[in-house]
């Protein structure tokens, strides 16, 4: 089996993803529903095991890497500088994602021509004043992150609360200097231990990806996609444009780094994100790619990436914007410029609080649709149409979210002098 380990991990994962698509189509076309049941019984458990293993690592990895990352800065003042740059970049990329989504949705008009056989839409309410409420929603997400109980936050996997606690512990270790050194050493050692476990878990990634993708393809099929093929095409096109233009511009022109090398360095994370449709579940892989392939040092990787997995949901914001236009076009809601602005602000606000789990954005769609008065009946019809194929789009937007996390981490690392450009420019090591 030595030949297996000589193949780079990203190559093994990519091949597994392609084989999973082929195998899923083959099983569904030859065995029908019985094939889907067989995959559910014998193949999908392998993918579920892989997801469980990486989810097992999420909380300790965030806690230990973030504390050790803060300690590695050495100067508490750098924490504020790094945090400010990170938040500004994440908000900026989400803004561009919103704009791209609305442009693509307006040009492609994916909802046009769909007939639900329903009554005429209700008048669109005035959007003035609603923007302020949307901004308050985003602020509320940050103001409510202080946990009542630290242990409960860890047990519940409350990522924003864990990030806050980890930042406070790291800053306190730096402030207490020699008195807190031994406590800090515990977290630094723990960070190394859990990163090593992550490397071990990633060795079964090809098998997990194969199982997840083959099951998804077999159960969703291609026929289900035909009714909303234009919507899926618009979502994928918008996500690709955002990934290439927004992140590409940041990496190639702002940072003056080779773009192809960046994308090759995060292929593992993109493949795992695409198959699991979970930013949180992909976090251990993203951190490994960032440190080993992109040369991002642990102080930045351990702090920027966990935050990104929680609040950087560019793909979700873009997707919600396109879905809102899809709904308006399908039912004939006439939108004004104010409605477009409110959709963009609301989509960005609710995406910040979106859970990093599959299809989480569907739970937020109602908030965006309410901005232009979509009736409960129409919302139910849209959800019924989208839900069966949401996974297909969810996988793509999660891959974009993870790519954005890596791009922002790269930028912050370079500006903070924490990027090993020699490592960045050399071939991927895993």
C-alpha cells in the first residue's frame, strides 16, 4: 500500500469525488430505488463515519489552535490588529458576494417561466426603514455570543462562544506572562496533538468523500434537477464568478501571490467541503491546508479560520440573494431598488449567523423573503421546490465559503508577516 500514500491527498480525494459521481449514477440507473437503499445501508455509513470523525475534532481544534495562535503572537496589541483586518475582509467579501448574486439573478432570471398555478402576489411593502432592522440582526449575532456557562458552550459546540472564550484565555496568558506560561504550554501542546489527529483522520477522506458523493448523486438523480436547472446554473455561475474574481483579485493583485498555487493548495478543503456541505466539518482540513500548503503560520491559521467557518458565509449570502430574485420572478413580485438593497443587507446579516451545517441557509430564506412580503403560501411552494435539490447547491456554496476563509487568512497572514511565501509558492505537500 505504499503506492497509495505516495499519491498526494488532494489527488486521492479528487479521484474519489469523480468516482463517487460515476458510481452513484451507475447504481441509480441500474438498480433504481433499490440501489439508493443499498447505498444508504452499505456505503453511506462510511461517509457518516468520516463526518463524525472530523466533527469530533471541531471543538477541541478551535479551542486549542485559537488559544495557541493568540499566545504565539507574543504581543496582545497584535490581536486587535489581526481581528480588525479579519472582520473587515470577511465583511468586504460578503458584500461583493451579494452584489454578484443579485447581478447574476437579474441577468439570468431563473424564476421566469415557472408556473405554480397560484394567485397574484400581494403588493410589495415599502422597504424604507427595513435596512436598519437587517443591520441590527447582524449586530445581535455578535452581542449575544457571551455564554452563560463555558463548559456548556464547549459541550453544545457553540462556535462563536468558544471563539470568544479562546480569545480571552489567549489574551490572559499573554497578560500574565510567566505566571500563565505553563497554562499556555498546555494549549500549545494540545494544538499540536489535535493537528496530528487531523492528519490521521484525513487519510480516510477519499473513502468518506466517495461514500457521501455516490449516495447524494444516487438519491438526488439528474431528473429532479431539470425543473430548476436554470436556478442551479445561476447559483453555480455566481459562486464561480465570486471565487475567481473576488478571491482571485485579492490573492493575485492585492497580495501579488500566484493564484493557481493558492487554489491547488486548498483542493483538499474544497473537495471535503463540497462532499460534506459543512464549513465547520471542513475546518480541520482547512487549517491543515493553510499551514502545510499555503505557509500560513499557526497564529493566523488558528484564529482567522475558525472565525471564518462561523461568520464568513459568502456562498450563503449569494445563494439567498439569487433565491429571493428567483421567488420574485416566479410569482411576479415587482421589486424596487430599495428592495434590492434590503435583500442584499438582510442576506448578508442572516448569513453571518448561519450554522456551518448542510442546508442551514434554507432556514434563513424566510427572513429574506419577508423583506418584500412573500406570502406564507408562496414561501412553502418555493421551499418544496428547492429542498429536494438544495444539497447540490449547498455543496458548491460551502466550497466557496471555505475558499474565502483561506483567501482572507492568506491576506491577513501576509499583512501580519505570518506568511511563509516560499512554502506558498512550492508544490502542495499533502
